[in-house]
C-alpha cells in the first residue's frame, strides 16, 4: 500500500535517534504526521524543524505523565500556545505510576482547555489512560465544540464513554495495536468511521523489532479495512476526508 496521503496523527518524532531525519523521512513518505511534544521546552526545536515540511506538523504539549515534575512549565506552555495550531500531548493519566499527581494533572489540563477555548481553532491530541470520564468532563466543561477540537489518542475507555465522546464532538486516533482481534477491536469497530484517524504513537510501538515510523501507519489502515470489511483504498480515502473535516487541511 502506498503511504502518500495516509495519516499518523500521533507520533513522537523528537524521541527518535535522529530527530531531523525522522521528520524528513515522514515528509518524504507523504504521511500527514502530527509530531507531539511532551514538554513545552521541546516546542521550539520541533516547530523549527517542521516549518518547511509539507506533511509534518508540530504540536505543543505537556504530557500528563510528566506533570509531577514539570507542572510549573504550564506557564511557558501558555506563552507558546498562541503560536501552535496543534496541541499535544496533553490530558490525564490515572494509572498506578501517575495517580498521585492526578490533582496536579487536572489543574494543568483545565488550564490547557481554558486557554484553547480562549484562543480558538486549536486541535488537541489527548491522553486519557484510566481517566476517560475526567477527560470528557473537562472537555464538556471548558472546551465547547465551537472553540476547539479533541482527538482521543489510543482510546481505552468503555463503549458508553465512547458514545459520550462522540456526542461531545471528539475524534479517535487508532493504532495497529488497538486492532488485535480482541475486545479492543470490537470497540474500534463500533466507533463512527467518520470520527476516526490513524496513528502510530511511535517510537512507543514497534514493527519488525524496530520503532514504528509514520509510514508504518499503513499496517493500521490494512487492519482497520479488514476489521470493517472495506477496501483499503476506500478506508484511506475516508480517513483523509475525516482529517480535512477536522483540521481543514487537505492532503494529496
């Protein structure tokens, strides 16, 4: 399957061995790639390296797993937010390792949502591990649909939470590991196709013993097409249409 026109809406290109090469390779592949950052201090370099890219965009983030030690960086994040159309990785993580910082995370996430609502036109890629209800509560309270758009990255919530997310206008970015033939696949199959995008979450996923790259999102498209019993090219075309509806950026 050709990669040009595919979508990797959540990837950490600055965590690859050669950051500049990772961006250049993604751009050459023609995959619309959103490279997220985990701290606002990483924004400047990511923004600089992607300015001339045709297919790669940088997102301004403050990862919930880092809030315990970097909550004070929310001030810098607020300063930079005017310069970023895309926001991420942000959100909440109530897993065992990060639960102690959950109150701090909620304060930071509230600031992110309020700032995005104030500025308008932001597209957020959001982490919600074991915290889907709290994330959706925050979106409903602080970020009206008319003021920003939310993509739930690697969604692990329940079917009822998925329905609530849809009602709130959220999208979902799906990776190949979510389509494993089990319960997660069943949930993916129930999501409205018009709200789906694809992702790799590289380098935190692997293929053939190496970190996943944006071009590997073709594996996800293939699995999604099989799951939905649709033609691969038809699925890829539909995903591009979803991206355009979300961000207003056509990709060729």
